[in-house]
C-alpha cells in the first residue's frame, strides 16, 4: 500500500487523513509514502513530548549513580502530561560471555517491570542500548555483542504493543566511524527484522548522534519503519558547565543563557537544518536528548530549555528531555519535589 502525502514531519504537525493526505508544512514537496512510513511517523507522533529515565538502568548497577526508578515516578511523568519515556539501559553490564552473550534474567525482568509501569500509565517507551563501550571502542571485535543483544531483545518484546520502540545504540562514536556504524546498524536492523519485522526502530548518526553527521548516515532504503534521532546540547559550554565528566568544564561556570540574541538564533538554525534533512529523506525526527546541567543557574536553564523546545516543536519533531531525576532533572527524588521552572519550560510551547 502506498500513500501520497506531503513531505514533512508528522510528529506534531498532524496525521494522515482518511483520504491519505496531510497538511504538514515544510517545503510542500510531495512523494509516495508507504504504509511502513506512516507507521514510523505515527510512532513518532505518539512519542510526542517525553523524558529520559536517565542515570538509573544505564549506570553499571541501578542506584550506583544515586537514582533508582520507582513506580511513582512514572505516575508523576504521566500527571505532568508527558507522552513517553526513554529508558536508557546498560545491557552490556548484564550479559554473559560470547558467542551467546545471554542477558541476565533478573536484570531483564527489572527492565520489564519499568516498561510495564510506563505502559500502565499510557506512556510510549523507547528502549535504548546505552553505554555499550566494547562495541563503541572496538566494533570489529565486539560488534557481534550488539547483534546477539538485539536478537534476544526482539524475541523478548516482539509481542508488545507498538508503543514500544527500539533504539539500537545510544550515541555511536569512537571506533564506530560512519562507515562501520552504517554496516553494523544494517546488520542489527536485519537481526531485529528477522524476529520482530513490524517494530519501529530508532537509529542516529555518529559523533554522539550529532546533527553535523546526519549526511553520513546511510539508512537501508527498503526499511521505512525507522525514526532518526539526534541529540542536542548546544552551546556545550553552557549546558555542560561544571560537569565532572567533561575536562575543563569548570572554566565555563557562570555561563548564562538569556533566551535571546545569537545563541538563541543558532538553536533555531541548527534544528532547522535537521528539519530540512528530514524533509529530504522523508524520515521522522526524534530529539532523544537535550538538557542543561544543574551547575548552570536555573533562570538560564529554563530559558535554554524553552528555546530548544520551541525550535523542536516548530520543526515537528518528537523529543525527550534529559532527564527526570538526576543532575539535569526536573524532579528531586530526595525531596519528592519538582523543579517547576524546568517543568514550565518543557510545557511552554503547549500554550
């Protein structure tokens, strides 16, 4: 089945009508979209405005980084009006030796529990392979870990509703050059398709899902059940000031963001380039991470978040803020209180 629509990003601009048409904005060019394209755009629309459950299951062990996911957190997320959660998972810390690389059942059951909590609240879920260091550092030696992992995960979750979306690998970089990532991504996708053929899958470019590497991303032409993700933390000197894991970041302490001027205009230009790429490729876009670390002052963090959300939403992308309950978070789990300026900034474009 083929559906004629205007190119653009269905995520928030609208859905296919009964006659197969949609008014999506963008450059207005038309092309033939398949039913698989429509499934990807619809999945991206359902992701809508989301948030990452970061610093929990992608720590070496949940709790190592001071945060554990609780059921009440999913209830809070739903009550705040979010549509989805992204669940970063360090699967590589919970697999056995090759060639099978079997996932520890107790850990997989814990991930099931989090997915079930989110689904019970009506939230879509992005299930991510995060911090897979062996694959990123040496894909020639360890690429089969990713293949074996997704063979198991696709088998485990193939009967789940379409609200569950797979993300093959967070932020490929290091030894994963564009050429090596394109090959490994295609192999991992083929592995998923052999087990769970209709599942929508998220993939992104190298250099930590950089918008500057979108043109290097080669997607299988015959696989249209794909969403493309990018991450956005610019200007980095603002969003990562004082971050202990970034060398030299203490020198950036005190950097502010007003929401006006050249920095704000650059955000709009950057995300506009992503929108143009998405229109050319006919692919939906998911900004899977964006956020400003707690060492920045709160008025600046809120202004930056508001500016990024505005640019994302005007482009028709889905999004997931980084993150819920840790250093970038909108929620303080120690006091069970919300950081209201960030919450309001994330919801500002809905007014």
